[in-house]
């Protein structure tokens, strides 16, 4: 046990004192923070999307629909001064008018052009071409303007007062969806999905990042030939355990520091956001029960240990770094498989694929938390899966220990699968 | 006499290749013991079995009175493997403390000893304290010293050195020899493997020569040399001898084997051949002699005799 702590201490202290680690720990939240803030700042800046109204409207309806749309695009709350220009055309001249408009957009005179014809009045799709065609926000605004004015015009035709029409058609409802579980309302559905993503990708990133740290550490120890001195003093199993737990603790420390830093940033976000002239957004956290948190942490820890052991075992069977990446490929594939399945699980969290994948010990640490965040998973199922993951974890450690015992003193060519099986039997 | 190491009928096979075959040897406490043999003779395998790095297929190993897997016994052994290495990115002191802790030393005790050793090996001088440097900032020679300190830091009762002289510069080699002799004075047991007979002859009390995994001979160095003596003559010429001399040396009725290094030759007399007769023949052939001496066989010769050129050849291509 004393020796386990010696190995553990070396792995832990040497790593958390490295410059790279300190940098990543500090830069991590800054990076995540900017990923969240910068787009918000940018969209806010671009929000007076002056340009939405800076378009040509080719109106072939023979009505004043074009003018009306131009009117509602202009002004509004944002008070654009730019206005859309309306060009009434006859249907037959539309192709020519479109060519001309395209040319003008190319010359940067306008951002785009909208085509409305008589079919639009009947409810058919309208056409838009422009530089901002991929902006969801801009397209939503255009669509809303077209719909509202088509409706208004139709109502006017049946004899309603334009003034009343305006007040009646100005409807801007959105849907805020909440999730309901057996415990009652479980918070915003959108937020749950986001949270699920966050959980999955943090674990994925940690596994891949620190799995490779362990892999490299073992291969380094082997290629620098330190391992022989070390295993002459410590049982390989103890060495493996010290290494795996040491590096895992480094990862846990990093995540904890991130959580602490994020909390501080969250608490002090007022002045921070004020710097960017942003409102303080209300960030509602999804409500998670204490048992879920315990389960989540357990999934994380066990999943991490499981993969760390596998990476260490793979490191023990090769001699140099070039072979290491290749040897680790099967393990990396397992993690990637779990990540690939995140989206299917989110789409159908109670489907067969989602269920089976969230039970399988090597994908469960990532996929079960995802399922738990978006749907109701019975405690019974969660506990059973946890047992499975614990078993997988033990199996990985056992396998890695065997590979370690034989592999650490083996140099030269990479062993074949058959040789590996013999190693595992012999150890 | 208490026994430090005892191997009895030990065999180790790798796949179809037998690395060590039915090897028995006894190392008394407090001696310097040489494990001699060509490359691939099974020296490293034998040493690894002593240290419980690999288990023998047959036979038993006992170190310091117990099997090497017995709890705690490995902490009383210091080991310097043939392929050496340290954590390159770690500070020298930290590496040494880690190695000490692995042998059961407390951090504080280790630190005290590290300081003494660094000073002794000239790694901590007023000009520069290399203990605070990272391992990869050190020269190769310094790294070897650090590794050697790591082997001895916990003051082991049994020190096992695998090819300790390979890659050492003359100064470090001398430091190593001095340390080995000092360990012996303090009653420690030192086992080292080598294929350099000069070092073995000067340092060892006892030797065991193995080839192709089997013991060829073993025992006290003086006794071994005594047993193989009297049939060997050392000759040195004043100047390069004429070809007629070479003819004399090729006469199998006089000489069974000549170890020729141009101006000096070690020959082994044929059975029943008279050294005086050889001297007369050499003079007649026109040799101008600087030295003609009946000698006890050197370990080198005994080694060659015992192992044979054939054994060495096989050894060179055989894998360790």
C-alpha cells in the first residue's frame, strides 16, 4: 500500500505541476466561457440586422403585398432606416427581373431579393435569394413578415378593418417546453438535452485526453527502460493501480477546478456581462435529484477508470509511441462508438438502440447519463447498469494487469493477437 | 557460511527456446560473485528470476533465505538492470526519492541519503547542484551515476548488477569498482553479470560461468584458476616475430591453442609438452623474447576454454 501511494503521488504531483496542466486548467473555463459568450456577443452586435430590410422585393402579385412586407421589415423595434425596394413586375418578366436583381446583389448593392407572385397569395412558398440565405434568424423574420401580410391582405379582402387586422395578426407566441418525469416537472427540455450533451462530451474529452496521457506515460516508462527498475521494486499490479488512480485523480482535480471556477464566474457574471453590454441572462439549471448526481459521478469515475486501465494495458504491449496510437485504436473506437450513439439516444431515448447501448458496460458511462438527462430511467435499471460498468471496470483492470505483468519487460515487435492471448494466459 | 542466493535446478523456457537449463548455484553472503557468460547465455534471465521479475518453470530460487516473492524481501535487494533508464522529465532528487520510496524508505530518510550520495559522486558541487536539474539535462555519465545511486540508496543487503560496466566511461567504471569493493567490506553481497573477464577476475571472489543456459563451471576464483593452471605460457616479443615463430606456435604437438595479439601471445601447452622445449624452438626460430612465463590461466582463458568459440558464436546470435 505504501508503494501504491509512492506511485500514485509521483503520477499525481508530477502531472499537476506541469505547465501544460496548469495552462489547460485555467484556459479551459476561459475557452468554454468564450465559446458561450462570443457568439452571443457577435449575434447581439449583428442583431440590428439592418440588412434584412436591405433587399429587393420583386412583386408579381399585382397587389400592394410587396409594399406591406417592405413596411413591416422596416422599422419595427429596431428602427431600421434602410428600406426594401419594391419592384412591381408582371409574372412573365420575372426571370429577367431576377437576373437583374442577382447581378445587383453580386455587386453588393443589396443583400438579397424576395420573389412573391400570385401563388403566394394562395399560400404557396415564396422564393428568396441572398447573401444571408443561411441565417436562420433573418429567414425567420422574412417568413413571419410574409405570412403576416398575406394574412392581413386576405382579411382585408373579406372586408375587415385594416387597423383591427394589424392588432389581431400581431401574434408572436413561442413555445417553452418543459419535461415531465415521474418526479413531476423536470425543467426545460431543451436544457436537458444541452446538459446531456455537456455530460457526454466532458466525459468523452476526459477519457480521450487522459487515456492518451496514461498510454504515453506507460510507453515512456517502457521505452526509457525505467519500468524494469520499477517492477523490480513494485508488483506490476500495484504499479498499474497507482498509475491509473494517479492519472484519474489528475483528471478529477481538473474537472473539480473547472466546476469551482465556473461557479465563481457564474456568481460574478453580472459585472462580467456588463463589460460586453449584455443583459444578465436567466440561466435555469435543470433540476437533478441527489441520487442522479451520485449515479452520474459513479458513471464518470467507473467509466474513466475502465478506459484508463485499458489504455495502460495497451501501452504495456508496445515499445514505442508510433505503435502506441495504433494499439490504442480499438479502445479509442469504443469511446467513439459511444459518442456516435449520443444523437440516436437523444432522438429516441427509450428505443432499443438507446437501451442496449446504455447497458453495454463500455458505452454505458457516456450513454446512460445522456439517457438519464432526457428521459425517465428507473432506479432499478440505473443500478443494474452501474453494476455492469463496475464489472467491466474490474475486467479491464484485470486484463490490463495481465498485459502489464508480461508486457513491461517485452521489447521488440508488437505482439500478434495470438501472442497476446498467450500472455494473458501465462501471466 | 550463510547463503545470500541459492538456485537449485532452475529451468526457464521461452516458447521453444530454453534460456536457462537446470542451473544450480550458491552465493555465500558477503562475497562479490560474478555471473559470466557470452551474450545470450541466460545471465539476464537468471537475474530476472532472482528478482521475481519472471518465474522459473522448474526449480526453486531463494534470496536472503526466502523465495523472492516473499513479502518485503525485494526491498532488501538493489538492482541495476542492463538496460538503464530514468524518468527524463523529472528532477534528479525527485526520481531518487521515488526510487527510495519504492524500496520502503520514508521521504525524509531518502532525502538525507540522496544529499550524501550526490556529494560523494560529485553531482552536488559548490558550482552546481545537479540534484535540482531534470534528468535529461544530465550527461550520460551523470545519468549512470544517478541510476547507480538509485540502486544503492536503500542500503540493500544484496546488490544485483546486470552488465554494470557496459557503456561506462573509465572514470565511472572505476567509481563502480570502488563502490563494489566498499560494499563487500561492509558485508554486503554483490552479484554482477559480465562478459568482461578482466573486471571479473579483479573483483570477484567467486564466479559461475554459464553458456547456452547451462552452468559450465563455478567456484572460488582462486580455486578455479588453480584447477586450470600450469599449462599456460605468456610470451612477449621485443619486436614483431618472424613467420617461422608462427609456425612453431601452430605445432599441435607443442601448443593446443595460441591466443595471439601480435607482440604478445598466450599459449596453452599440449598435454605432455615441455615448456623448455617450446622456449628452445622459439629461440631457434629467431624470436627475440622479452618475456617467457609459465602462468596460471586467466579467467578469460578459462572462459574461452570452457565455453569454446562455438558457444560464443551461438551466444552472439541467440536472443537474451
